[in-house]
C-alpha cells in the first residue's frame, strides 16, 4: 500500500513539475484593451490555455479598458452600453 501511495505521489509531483510556471499578458492572446473592441475571445483563449496547463502560470491584464461579453445598446444612443 505504501508503494502505491509513493508511486502516485511521484507521478503527480513530477507531472505537475514538468511544465514551467509561465507568465503571459492578455494582449498576447489578441486582446486590445482599447475600450472599443470586444476582447471576449482573447479572455477565452487565455482561459483555455491556462486550463490545459492545469492552472500553472499567471495571466497579466495590462492597463487598458477591456470589453468582455455581449454588449447591449440602448435604442437611439450610439456606442453607449445600456
């Protein structure tokens, strides 16, 4: 039983350590942060990327205004979210 636990621990420990910790900026996934473009796809790409890595890393969201998600507009008011 101890051998099995040691083998499982080793497998988990060395598998988790095989990927280096990485830091990436959201703009490397295609976000613009200009306050005009919808950056939803970039955030989804970043989430997929880090999920595949088992969360091993850090996402930097650099200074900017990010629009994420579906935007609703009020009738008669252009370029103003509801």
